C-alpha cells in the first residue's frame, strides 16, 4: 500500500507538532525567573498568588498532554479516527485562541523590553501558528479532503 504525499507530510508534521509542545515548556519554565515573578507576585494577596501558580500549572499539564497525546495517538490522527480528530480540532482551536489573545488582547507595550523578549515572542508566536495550522489541517484533511476509507 502506498502512502500519499499528503499523508507523508502529515506524518512528519504530527511528529514535529508533538515535539513542539515540549519546546514551549522550555520557554514556560523560564518565565518565572525572566519576568521576575518572585518580586511581582509578592504584591498579590496569597490567594491570588496561589491562583496564578495553579493556573500556570494547569497550563503546563495541558501542554504536556497535548504533546504526549499527539505522539501517542500519531497513527490514529493520521487515520482520522473520530476521537483523535476531536482532539486535533480542540488543540488547533486552543492554539488559534492563544494567537488571537496575543494579537488582540495583549498590547505591544505589555511585553517586557529587550531583544531577547522580542525574539522569544516572535519564535513562540511562530510555533503557536505552526501548531494551530498543523492540527486544523489534519482535521480538515481527514474530514473534507481525504477519500473515505483511504487509510
């Protein structure tokens, strides 16, 4: 059985997307230090400080789950299994929402100053765009483009 060019591309794309989530974690783990959270969070009430840490932890766990599930369900995503496509659409929407929040809610003035932050912002946004496009493309390819039963 021969694989189509699209399937070969999505095969590689999904491996990269799964790994991309772990790249985001490398940046995420630097945030508290680079953004001086130790000082800034001391100004919050204890409950608000704890709430921020809990939300951050849930975000990290979500990103780990996205990467792990992408790698573990790689074949199912390529085949177009319904549950896998539900996951792909959710992940694609999640990263699209993250891009939209960055574009329309955050102001350029909100971001920390300095070349390293500007470069980091561009790299992360590029990765978010890649992830959103990858998952939404897998969903569209499997639901609208691919011939039924082609797997």
